[in-house]
């Protein structure tokens, strides 16, 4: 989208990336700050993107044998105490419910009623391993009850000090999968299966290329034996962890007494997993594709694929244009894209054409069509693609456009993926020299993703801290040869991807 | 479903209706108590019913111009203070967050960190008029911004003393619609439109006949000018409020400063509405249709329409039966019922046939089909309908069954509605004599729904209290003639429906 010298979003990505991000959200009307510290209001356009994410992911979870259920928002404080690493990870940032009644404070306001103090405080769930684990302990008796494959769509709360819309908010929406298995190998398989589901979703639906890998010890989920993640690279070359899948071993089974009678009649601890993605994905979507004119949406997740803007100067023109538009809308909606009817919006608000057009540019709708009497007289219109710069395309007839709409959408979807993959690949390096590594991540260097041999330990962590980077993951599809740890010089065959990160 | 002298659910409805209700929930595996007081775990079969309710209602909301959004879980305490009746209604039963960190208590446990005490406590939303109203105040500037038509799917918390699964739980899932309008009449129209949507959903999807009406003053939502509800009658002749729609006048607009510039340039307070239904609907569904053998599901909301139970005694039989079953499943899934593919489950667990069959009876699946080698040899099978007692129907060929499956499902759906409507109509009386009214609601009388002339006031309320009943609503489609108030003798043209209620 070229708009001459001036762009719709100020500042631009080059000028101030973090501020550009906030301005894209505002310009696309995705979300806004609420009256509660760290919590946002997700506005209809932002929520519609989340609904599309939910619908697609939910189908993928069900196709892999999972069922949805719902567990309590509250977790008794004592539950958190049972898994030592888990409490360490979450007790420092949780909302604590201590009373169940308000009474007048005598000054015209309210205060918590001391009489209503709870015997045991309740925590608003930051994640549900403990409360779901306690439930699973009741569900599991015999190996015949296994596996249990459950997912929950829910809100969670983590009392974050520094928040940023979608990327890190005190309350956020997510799904958390929780599964129980009779054997270690089955739980490990499940952990990696769901990582694959996340990667497929990110790449095929979000058009966001990701690296699948295992987290280093310092980046593991509190209480997990192994944490896997998908890592994407944003346009500022910082990494974004977009989803995690945890192999919990028997840690939570032991903390919550999830035991079963094996086929051989032994009582054994079960093996569990958990995995989740959140509204953070919307932040990743924004930062992967958007440009200096605002949001750019991959068609598969766009609330509208096509927006039609009728143009007319009087009632007569209006009637003619609206009839044409209504027919076009109907014809488009009869076409399928990605297995669903093409989603069409008609914006017939009484608003200046330019203003209206720019609102939809900023909202990222893949295809815009302005239709006025002249277009109809000419026998067609000029669709504008959000992913391409320059003026709208050639004149096409309505019939030709309707027939090709689904393939144009797929071309846009694939084009966004290719562009993001190219940007990432160009910003990816293999480094086997510490000095080069330090230069790559020097404060003023653009940075990116650096593959380097490493051994997990204090030397690596200290160097990362100094460079303000983190090991993102040890890629699963990497095939490293024997090499030397960049930080200790020790022999190793493990490589990690290092990056600045959100 | 006859099972000879003994039924699958004990006690039966006649023996102990409240306990029967709990046992149906357990037998169908819908929900269970959690480790948190008053909160339940919604298990996969129960949650799948809720998902079907959500999907259908969500489509109806969108078809009437509403968009989904998401607002914070927490409400600053001071927000509750702004609307006097509202605080009166909700301050007494809310979860209060006072701290945001836990620290070791020195005895191996945890306690809220006094250092983390919040300056202002936060309330876990019992309903969101206040926080959404504060947001709307920012969204609304001019009459051009109106109407605002928003819905939210969310969890809410009310600290109920006595809870019962689905019907009344501390945390529950619901949707809450919130709208803003420029004129009183538009807000009133919206209030009644959504009442109509709820009534249509209840009758057409839940097969649950309802009465639409306006609540009396004592039963209004705290802060509303008028509250409308749909009221259903359960099999124990008690009424269940299944959905409410509130005309809030300018009360919340004034409390939250929701103002707009009118077409004439005046600054005016807006008019708002709110409306909601919750997981309570699942309770209503259970109590409307289920019988002494367990859950009975109306096909439109059943997670599975048809369950196929393959029967075989050896590997050879198994291969033959499973091939037949797989073909049948595919053929059924190619058929549409209610606009969606017919939902088929195959239960091939290694379990005794009788036990398996009874599990599905208790889960309420509309049609069960047992298929063994003999059926295949005979060229067909005998489908069993959950809504009919007696043995399975006549032998039908697979082709004939597939061709008629959708119409059988529709027949079941309609049959359940008719049965419920008949039960309700038989339990409905018109009473214009106080003594008769007292006898109708005497402690040992079966009760039901009583239409009676009334005037809203203390005499009516005192009598209702004494009889342990409530005025459910003033039916909208009633056409009462002038009459005499049953409680005061005053002239009136208003009739209410009175009943014992959940």
C-alpha cells in the first residue's frame, strides 16, 4: 500500500517499532486499554480474529481426539503448594481472592467485609495443572481410563508488571490442553503431536513460519520435564514464543496423586502433558504481516475476505450501485475459500470515500473493491489487494473476479507466508565464533536468529543475559554435527537458536 | 425406555425429584463437584451440549446484528458503588481480589503477601454492566456511533450459599449482551427482540416451551427499569427462569456517563439494555426431557445423534461388522439434519453389550443402533429411539434408515417439544379465587403454573412468600380482560403466572 510520502501509521516500523505496534492496534480497532490495570478490552475486530483462531484450532484438537471441558476459575491456595517449582513460578504474580462480600465503609463507599474472609484464599488460575490434575486423580482408576485427552478454552490471570496489548496482559484468553497417559512414551508423543499441531496452525493459517524446538532448562515451564515451543520471528527481528507444549513427566501426577492400575495390576503414577496458545497469537499475527499502513491479515483468519465500498452521488445511482453490490456479494458468498463461504462486508456508511477506504486498509482486509456507476458502465471494477503496494489491479468483470476470488485469496495467503519466511531466513545466521555472536547481538546491530553450538549452563546464561538475548529453543529438525560450545568450548552436538525476544 | 421393573436412575422422578436430577447428571457424565466450593467441573459430554447451545445462539446473535467482544474479568470496587440498586444486588455475593502475590507463611505453606495489597480491591465480575458501561462511555460520542450491539461469552462469579449443578453455581458460564441506543424506543425494541431470540432458541432448539413475560418489581434485575424473562416448567411443575432481557433505561448511562451528541446537537444520556443466558440452560434441558433411565436429549443439541454399537464374538465377525458400521457411519454423516451433518459415534470399546448400551441410554443419545453379524445377515437392524419406551423398532435396511434418519430426528425433536408442552398445559390453571389459589399451592399439592389477576405490591408479595411461590412474569401474549386482584380485590387488567420456582 503506497500512499505517497505519508503512511497511515505513525510512527513507521523503521522509526519506532514498539510504538508502531500499538498504533496498528488502535488504527485497526483491535483492542484498547481497560479501566483495570494490565487488562485490555478486545474489540469486535480483534475478537473476530480470535474467534477464527479458536474455530480452526478447536477443529484440529478434535481431529486429534481431544474433547473440551471446563474447570474452575479458582484454585485453592494449598493446591499451588504441592509442586515446588510450580509455586516458585506462579505465586509471585497471581490474583488472590480473600473475601466474598462487600459492605459499606461508612464513607459512602465499600470495603471487603471482614466477616466474609475465606478460610483459605483462592487464586485466580494462572494455568490449571493443579486443579485439573486434582480432577484427573478422580477420573483415573485403571489403564482402561487412559489416555485422557482434554482441552479447555478459558481466561487466565498473571499479575504482570509490564504489559503490552495481546503480547502480555494481566488477564488473557487461551486454551490449555491437559492429557494423562499410561506410559512415558505416549505422553512424549502427545507433547510433540501438539507441537506439530501448533506449528501447522501457525504456518498454514497464520502464514507465520515457525521453528519447532525444545526449551533449555532455564526457559522450561515451572514443573515440566521438557518444554517445547514454536518460535516465530517478527519484523523487528525479535523472536516470539507463539505456543508451548510441556512433557510433565510424573511431576504433577505425584503432586496430585494421579495413579492408575496397570494391565499387570500394579498401581503406578501416570504421565501427563499440557500445552497452550493464547491471544498472544494475535500479537504475533500483527507483527508478522502488518506494514506502515496498518494491519495486514492472512485471508484464512480475516473476519472479512472482501470489503465492498459502494460509491454514489444520488439516490438513482445509489439504487443501481446497491443492486450490483448485492448481487456481487451473493455471488462471492456462494464461493468457498478454505472450506468456508467467502466472507464479504459491504460498507454502505455515509462517509467520505477516502476515509472509508483507509479504515479498511488499516483493518487489513485482504481485498477491497470500490464500485461506482462508472465501474458498472465499464463492465467491471479494479480490486485492490492489501498485500501489494501500488494502485489497484486491472479492470475485471464481476464474473471473472468471482471465479478467481478463492485463488486470489490463496495467493495472498501463500504470499504472506513466503514474505515472512524470506525475512526470517535473511535474518538467520549460523555462528561458531563468540566475537561474531557478540557483534550480531550488539546493542545497535539489527540482530536476528543465530544458530550456535552450546551446552546448557551458567556460562551460556550469563552471556545471554549480558547481550539481552535468550536461547529460544533447540530446533527439532536441526541436524547438527559435532561442534564446540560457543560459551565454554566444550564438545557438543546441540545447537540452539538465540535471539532477542518478546 | 422400559427396563422392566427397575430403572437406570435411582431414585426415580416420583420418588425424589431433586436427587433424581443429580443422579441423571452423574449417570450421563455431564458434570461433577470440584475442589472449590460451589464450582463444578463441566465434563466433556456436558460441555459438548453447552458448545451446541453456544454455536446456535451465537449465530442467532450475529444474525440480529451483534458482534462479540471481550471485557475484563475484574471490576474495580468503586465501579460497583455507582449504581445504587446494582451494588445492593451484587455486593453481598462477590469474590473480592485483595492481593497479587503469595509468599511463604513460615510453616511450609503460603499466604497473601501483605506488601502486595491492592490500593483498590477488584471484584470478579458477577455481571458486566459497570465495566462495559465505562468502556461504552469512551466509544460513544455521537448519535452516529449508535446503536452499539455487543455480546460477550464469559465466566461470571456469584458467591451463592446454596448451589446445585448447572442451576446455580458460584462460577458459571454465560453470554451477556450489552447494547446502547439513542432513543428509548429503540432500546425497548432491542430488549424484546432478544427475548424473542431466547424464546425461539428455547422452543426450537431445546424443545422447551416457554412463556415470555415481564418481571414484577420485586423480581427485576438490580438497576433495570424493566426485566423480561422466558419461563419454562420442569417435570416437577416448578418454573425455571431460563433467560432474561433487561431494559436499563438511562440508569447505567447516568452512572457511567454514557452520553452522545444527538442529531440536533444536544448532549444526551444514552439508553442501554443487557440480556443473558447461562449454563443454567443445561439444567433446564435435563429437567424438561429426561426420564427415569437418565438423560433425554433433543436432537438439535445432542453431541451425537446416533450411536452405533458393534457386536461381535471373534476377529472374523469383528472385521465384517466394523466394515458395515464404517459404511453406515459414512452414509449417515453425508446426510444433513438441521443444516449440519448427522453426528454419529461408534462405540467399539471392549465392554459388555448391555453395559455399553445402558451408558448411551443414560447419556440420552436420540438413536441407538446395535449391529451384529445376524443383523447384517438379515439385511438390516432395529434402531432404538431414546424418546420411546418399549423394545426397538422394526427391522430396517441401512439404505432405508439413512434416507429417513433426518426426518426421524426431527420427529424426535418435535415429539419432545409436544410432550413438554402437554405436561405444562395440563399443569396450567387460571385462578380467580384466593382459596383455590392457596389450595393449588398447598405444601402437598402438586402445584403448577397459575394465571391470576394481580396488582404489584406488598399484599401479593406476602402471600407468595407464605406459599413459597413467586410471580414468574406477566405474560406478553396474554390478553386479559378487566378483573379483580386476587390479593387486594382492586380492579386490574394485569395477570401474572405464579409458580414455585428454581
